[in-house]
C-alpha cells in the first residue's frame, strides 16, 4: 500500500505574549500605557514589547513524523494542548509548519470546527454547492450526491434557510454529510462530532468505517477512547507536541491511560491506604501461564489475576472478592466474583481469578480490584478501578479462531467452541 500522508520532522512554533499583572490599575495608568504602546508601535514596529510585556516561544509541535497508508483509519489522541488540532490544521493545509514537511497524495476533506467553510448568509442548499466546490468537486458531481447529502444530514426541512439560523448540531450534520459523501481520498475529522447526538454519531462512525473499507483514509481526533478503539486500527499519541507512542490502538490507548508506566500489570498499595477501615487493598497483579507478572499475555495461554488484601478485625463479615474487567475503550467486558462467602478473621489473604486460554480476544484490558460484603445490604470495602492493565496478543501463527484472517476480529471474547459439520 502506498503512503498517502508522510510527515517528516513537523514543527510548529507560535509567539505568545504575557502582560505583567498589577495589583491596582487607575484610569491614568491605562491611558499612559496605551500612549506608550502606540508610540512603540509607531517608531519601533518590530521591537519586542516592553513596559511589562514579554514574548515567549511556544512549540505546539516538535519533530513529528509518521507515514499513513491508503485505507488506514488512524486516531490521534492526547490531552488538551498536546498538539492534535495543530497537526490536523497542517495536514489540511490551513496552517504552514515552522519546519519540516507533510506530503499528501489525494483529495482532502476536513471537518475541524463547527461551520468551517460555510457562509452564514447562504442557505443550506447553497452551502452544499459552496462547500463541495471548496473541496474540489464539479457541479455535476455535487448534483449527483445532493439527495444523499441532504438525507444523511437530516435537514430537508431547513434546506433553504440561511445556516446562521442553524443549531450547532445542524451545522455539524450538514458539514459532515458534505465532507463524507463527496468521496474524498482523505477524510480528516476533529472532535466536532461530539456536538451531534448519539444516533448521528453512530451514523458518522459507520460512514467513516465504510470509507476505510472502500480504500479511503480516515484521520480522527477524539477524546472518546471507545470511539477511537472501535473505529481505528492504529493510534498516535501526542504529548507536549511530540509523538510518544504510535501503534495498535489498544496498546496506545493503554499507554495513554497509564501515563506510560513501565509495569501497569502490577500495583502495590502497601504505602497507600485503600480501604474502609475493615478491609484494605495491599497488592494486585496479572500473571501469565508461567506464573510471572506480565503486561502481555498470548491469546493461547491462561492468565491469573491476583489480589492481596488485609482484614483488620476478627469480627469482619463474610467477604466476596470481585474483579471488574474493562476494554481499552472503556467498555465493561465482564465482572467476576468469588462464588463462596468467606468469613475472614484478622490477617492477610490472597484471592486469585483464573482465566483460561483462548477466552479473551486480542486487545488491551483494565482490571478493577474490589472486596464487598452482602450480609447487611451491599457494602463495598474498597474498589480500585483500572488499577491493573494487560494486553492479550495474537501471534497469528496458529489456527486460533482466525485462519487466513488478516483483520482484527470484533468482540471482547474469542473462545474456541466445539463445532460439528455433518453431511445431510
């Protein structure tokens, strides 16, 4: 597959100003400072600002590089200010990089901000033609897709109304419908889909998924990890303008959640009190088939989730250890609990949950550790959510439920079940 986007050492610098804050400001000070600023601009237009103003260089991106192949669906994730939107603006040719270059092969449609490319005084109908022309479409091509765009956006009733009267949701629906249905080779979408309702978001995700299957490239920025995980096979994590992780979505999302900890498969709470005064959590860990703590477990090997906790009183109620399993996208995979009630005396205990081989599908998982009791209603003595994480990996070397299958198989579990084939 050829690369349709190639970024090499992309960097973007902005100059930001800071004004010295004064505790009290009088009208005379405001007038005097205004006169000084006017004089400085008049006689020293290129000089750095003085009089309490300082300038600072801010690098939104630093040496970012990657290649994206045709048909890839790539998620760009990171915290606020990480440089995601700046990167998309450079790829969309809205902003020029300070250094480096981005080579793009194909027609690009971008949906970065609500109403981008729309003229507020024109109607929805007129803006479809305007937006299509901006994207490089011919009038004949727009006319051929017009009915499909209107149906997808669900704005038939307001088609001849100026878009300045549209709600933000209607703006997004129409803008996405134009960008997605006019079949660009590359579709770039920012967080704007969060404005739409749940039903429309589902339609958009289905549209982007189909675009990838048709060989078009999709780049999505989102803070919704379930959305990124379900749509994208690859993710790029930005932090302070730099790429810190690039790879399969589940691994990158897990790295993002755990802040890059070296061993999120084990946790020690001995020096931190987690409990309610009756029971406290001490340690937790994920162990592979050999009994060693492991961040990665093969799909064909069993694993064990282990929890060590301490009972602080002899008169404690019957305790029920329980583990909560979540996917890397935040979806609850399942909850498992000890089926026996244990009247525990004061002391330390270890509780283990055995998960057989060929049960969990490949991907990233988080585990929450908890101990509860039900003698007098529901009482949760502690629940530490997502304190452990691990990856289930598939080497693709065997007949593990995917012979000659090169694409990820959906689902949380992927068991090997008994099958029969009979000739009738």
